[in-house]
């Protein structure tokens, strides 16, 4: 395998199986003998520490953007072959833009954070750091883990978030995983992973 990292970015709205899929993919790839690093979602911990999504400050969002990218760059600088990235700055932007009250509390800082989220994506793409974006849609059942808040607007949010990714990433990088059964969804993810690995190792 070439030395450049193969990075799988897992995206989607709440309760679409992102973190679980990352865990399963990590196990699957390690069973193949690959050296894998997982970059977990930092936003959930910061959100819980702030008392939930509705209690977050703009500085919490700044913390998420910088911390998540720092964790990603740390993994990218390691000797691993594959990185599994649980969400990115677009996901952080999606949550920020849902909170109109928070946005209006400091319009200049809000604008700067939204700009930063976009700049992080552009920087990662410019440096070819994202190999495949796996977008998990909202066909599957909603599972409440105590931190989720947007079940009622899930379908609408799914459309909004996917549109943000399509505006930010080349369509060729995006693979959409659908279906109601989580096990079948992961079978599709394995197919995407194997196809991507085959293409990258042939280069």
C-alpha cells in the first residue's frame, strides 16, 4: 500500500450509525491486517460538558472545530495506513446554523466560525487528505442515546446536511449508504471500503 493515508470520512445526521460504523470498520480493517487510526467525534463530549446542544456557546463550537482537526492531523502524521474519521467541520457547521439564537448573539464570530468550517474542508481537500466520504442517510430507525435532540426534523436535516457536503466535496468522493437495517448498511459500507482500498493500492 502506498504511504499516503487512506481516509474514510463518516457523515450523516443524528442516529444514522456513524460512530457504530466507525467501530465496526475499525475491527474489519484490523482483521485485514491494516494499521488503523480512529478519529472520534469530539463534539458530543463538548456538547455534554456544556449541558447539551441547546446550551452550547460559540466558543464551544470553536473548540470543536480546532480540536477535531488537530486530532485528525495528529492521526494523519502517524504511521497508520487507514484513518476512520467520525464527522468533520461541516457537521459542526450544520449544528451551529440550526441555532439561530446563538448565531445572532455574535454575528461576526458566527460568520468567522462558519468560514473556518469551510476553510478546514478546503485545506483537507487541497492536501488530498480525504479519500472517501461515506454519507449515512436517515432511512434507519432513530435511537435516542440521551444526547440527541432533532428526531422531528431528521428528514429535513438530512437533506440540508447532504446538500452542505455536496457543495463542499466533489461528488466522486461521496458514497451514500441507505436502508433501514443497520447490518445491511454496514455490508454496503464494507463494499465501499473494499472498492476504495482496491483503487488506492492499484495506484
